[in-house]
C-alpha cells in the first residue's frame, strides 16, 4: 500500500523560504569573511585620524551596499508579508549609508566610523524587528534576534568611540566577523528546523 504525503501550500512556501534564507545566510558569511580578510590585510592599521586609502574607501562603501543587495534578495525569498515595510526601511538606510560613506571616505577614518556606527545601530534594530516577526512563519530566528541586538550595541560603541584616537578600521572587521558567525549559526538553525519538519 502506497502512502502519499500531501504538503500544504503554506508548508511548501515556508520550506522554500527557509531553504532560500539558509543559502543567502551562507553567502553573507562568505562575503563577510572575505571583507574582514581584506580589511585586516590592507587597512587594519588605519586609525581615526588617518584618511582612508582608496582600497579602504572601496571596502567601506561596498559593505552597506552589499547589505542593500542582500536585503533585496531576502525580500524576494520571503515573498509578501509583514516584514516588507521594515526591510524597505533597511534598504533605504543602506543606500543612505552608502552615500554617506562616499562622503566620509574623503575625510578621515573618524567620519567613516561614525557613519558605520549609526548604520549598524539602525540596521541592527531593523534586523531585530524582522527576526521577531518571522519567528512564527519561518522559525529558527533566535540567532538573528541575538545578532540584531548585538548590532545595536556595537553600533552605539562604534559611533561613540569614533572620536577616540585609538579607534580604527580593525574595529569594523571585528563587527563583521561577529555578524558572519551569527549568520552561520542561523543557517545551521534553519537546516535543523528543516530536517525536523521533513520527518
């Protein structure tokens, strides 16, 4: 006797969303690790009073711009839902930060750190909001909740510390590395949830 498993449209959509988010999170991990490596090897010695080099400037502008692209991909994976307005705000923040960073890199590292810190604070708050709203529909969102809260705290620290003579771009490498860690944890959590639902 053959048993046929019927999957509801809602369940199929949730599975597709989880799978897509997991893949996107792994891509985010790879990007962050490459970005951290480039910052540490080319610009890690720059401190707040230094003017960013061309390479450092490109790295600083690329980071928020990549976040905009990743958020756009995430919106398409998630489909219509309650998080669309919030992610639209996050994309607007990313574009504004990219523009602000283009201006900041012609000044000094202090200005770049301030712009980055404010963006990390606001985008962290957005990430926290999105993760909380997705708990019931996608699940396995606790790593993104922790990551969002951490981004808020890190953003405050970076912005406040930007005026310190000892602050430098290596601080941002640490921020990105922690972000990569939580995206990796999130990918694993989504995979585990998918296996449990498949049983």
